[in-house]
C-alpha cells in the first residue's frame, strides 16, 4: 500500500520538473503541453488511488513476499554485473556466467546438470548464430 | 490490384530462402507465443535481432511469420494449460480448455489450427483488396491529417483499455515524453538528454520495447514462478471428427471477416477480435448453454477471428505507417531500423516488398497449420520445459538483442531500467500498448503537428480545414466515449450472465 502511494507520488512529482524544462521557442510547446496533460492525469490517478487505498493490491503483496523480491533483485543485479564484464570478458564467458548464475539461482542447485547443459549450449549456439551466421560482431 | 506485381511478389516469397524464414519464424513465433505470459509482442521484440543482417524483404517476411506464429502459439497454451499467452488467446480458454479436460485436446488443437488458418487466409484476401486503395487514399494526407490520425490511434488504444483509461492516458503520455528525448530534428536543440551524450539520438524505442516486453514480462512472471502448475495432458490424435468440422465450419467462416475488419481499426486487435468473434458466435448459437463447457464452435470462432485480425492489423501499419496494436508497433520499430518506411509511398516505391509480404502470408499460414498439426508432439514437449529454464534464456536473448542495436553496453542499463519499469506497469495494472505505441509514433506526431501549424503560420485552424481532418477529429472524440458505451453493454451482459449462472445452478 505504501509502495502504491509512493509510486503514484513519484509519477506525479516527476511531471513537475518536466513542465519547467525544455527550451524557449518551438521545441518546447509539445513537451510543455504534454506535461500539463500528464500532470492533470496523474492528479486524477492520484485521487483515484486515494479512494482505493484500503484495497490491497495482491500483486504488490506478491512482489514483496517470498522469493520474488530476491529473484527480481538478483536478475537485475546479475544484469548490471553482466553489463560491466561484457566487454572485458567477452561475450562467451560473460554469457556463460550470467546465464549460469541465473539458472542456478532460479532453477535451483539440484538441477545442476540441466543448468550447465542449457547454459553451455545456449551460449555457444547463440554465439555461433549471431557472430558467424548473422555477422554481428561480439566482443 | 496489379497482377504483375502480385506475381513478382509471389516469386520472391517462393524463394527457398524466404520459405525457410517463413518456416523458422512461424516455428519460433509459435514457441514463444506458447509460453504462458509471453505474447506476440514479446516474440517479435525478442527475435528482432535475427532480422538485422537480413535484406529488408526477408526481414519483414520473417517478422510477419513470427507474429502470426505467436498468434497460433498463444492458443496452444490456452487449450492445454488454461493460461493464454496473451490477450488474444483468452477467448480460446473458454471452450478450448474444457475440451482438453474432456480428453479432446487433440481435436481442440487441430480445430484451432485449422480455424486460424482459414481466418488468416480470408484476411489475406481482404488485405489484397483493401490495402492498395487505402494507401492511395492516405497519399492525400497532409501533416495535419497525419497528426490527427495518430491522435485517433492513440486515443483508440487508450479507450480500449477499458476500465483503466486514466492509466492508459498516463502510459501514453509517458511514451510521448520518452519520444521527445534527444536532438530536436527541426531546430537541433538538445532536449532532456540530462547531459548524457548517449541520449542525443534519443532513446532507442526498441530498447524500451525489449525491456518492457521481454525483461518486464519475465520479471512479472517471477511473481508466481513457484506456483506454476504442471499438468500433463494426453493429446491423443490431432484431428477432428466430421461432426466437429460440420459444427465449426460456419462459425469459422463468419468470424474471419469480423476479425479482419476489427484488426484494420486502429487500436483494436486480436483481443477484441477474438472476444467479439466469441460473443457473436454465442449469440447466434442454438446451444448457448454448451459454451464454456467445451463447445467446438466456441473455440473455432475466436481462433478464426483473432488470426484474421492479426493480418488486418498489418494494413494500417503498411499503408499509413501507423500501427494499430502493441505488436504491430514493435514491428514498425523494427522496420524503421531496417530502413523501410511503411506508409502510402511503400506501395509505390517498393511494391515488391509489399506483395512479397502478402504472398508470404499465404505461404506462412499454410506452413503454420502444418507445423501446428504435425509437430504437436514436439510443441507439447516444449510446453513441458520448465519455465525456470526458459525465462533466463529470454532474458539473455533480450540482452543480446539490445547489444546488436548499437554495440553498446550502456544500453544494458537502459534495458534493465525499462524492464523494472515494465514490471511496475504490470503490477500496477497499467496497459503497456499505449506506451509503446506513443513512443514509436511520438516523434512523428510532434513533427507533423509542428509542420501543420507552421504551414498555416501558427493557426490551429488547419486541424479543422479538411473533411478528412474533421472526420478524424469526430472519430477521436467518439473513441473516447467508447468506454462509456462498453460499460453499458457490459452491465447488460453481466446481468444476463448472472441470470444464466443462476439458471445453470438451479437446473
């Protein structure tokens, strides 16, 4: 519920600085007009949500309970790491690491054989398909 | 219709390499479309990078094949697992899943494939006759008309997110706002780049699309990843009886044109088409009480109309460059990447491409019906692959796809940001299609608006100056009133449904 509240607030406040941004003359009109409408609708949304505050959003509960926050968090965290090591370690190694990490985390350690087979085969096939067949240059 | 260009197109579509792409695209589309929670938009978004090194004709053929492959695939998981791949496959769960529970999974799969096939083929014929006149009509459009047409499309797609219109508008406006990032093409002014040089070309909408559709959907599916049910279904013989065919024949033929016309409308699309196909069929039926219990007509009708709609949706995309749905918006993005500029001129400048695409749709539908009937065993096995293995692969494909766009890892961060953004949109029940659509047409929309205003030296009167623009204006306003109409209809229907429920409970 709090999250819902803060996100609506975030959307609404996001619009405020937008309205002042932009440059004089022509390029400004469209974004400015847009942000006025945006502000208007976020206010409507905000008011709408205020009315529904007591109603619990089931999905939001799901997102903060159990394994879900960890799953989402780690997927993103691993993704950030992937972005950093991609150019350093090269496509093949970093992909093996990322996919392997994801699979071990999501699919569980017990299914290690499946994880390893999928990781290696996917990485190699995708590397071959993109760099050899499709001519995409990968680091 | 020009017979020569038709034959030229046919010969291009029949080139072995293009047939190969049709089959591969259809198969891949079917597989991704089958995964619960992942629909055609995701399928096209994730598979876009494959097309980059191809020539534009093969690329558009492949993308179209992925698109309707995903439409076929979406109904596989509806029938077998009761979890539709996307909105347009929801109607297939109503009677398809009950049929599967009764041990008729095989016939259900077969009839849905054949219905999709017939619906698709009927729609291709419609395409053949409607596309060119529409393109010629659109040639007369000026910037004012284009701006209004885009406005109509956007308002229609928002209006169709019934019950969450405010959220739809917000999503649309976020999309439009994202589209303004980068150098302004008319004045060279930097806008909203936050001083990051990487943003000066704007935010690549494909990254947003891949982020929202692929990463966002996967993250969203994490919410209940541990509860996803596993059901083994015996499929049995994948064919239907003569009686079943007799019962579905007319529903299929009736629903095809309905679906096609709905697909052509801006903002509508597979979901609406299949729902309307289903309800029309139910209203016409002599045995409405069987619907929802596994009536074969109730499966055949929406399957035919949703596939017809997916072909119909290509018409506004190709003739006016205006996508009517989330998936076609994604395709438009990819086409622009490939240097093809869909719009009325496409038919004049590149008739080969257009006719090759139209012909490839015939071939593709034939290929898909074969894939879906012969390879049903393999497809069911893929459906058995644990989601926990497939989701990481989708994530990886999204990363690779992003990398091929600009060879920059900065985009990985954008991808993740938009993935999380997509997740929150899903969780808070914001419709995604308006965002994507607005993002893609946003830049054009602003330019057209400004050109229109410039050409009339600053007066807004230009938007009321022609018959077409006034008609578009009226349609836009009407489309915004559409939710009110739907509300009334739904109220009526709900009353009827609850009455029916009472009836079935007492009887």
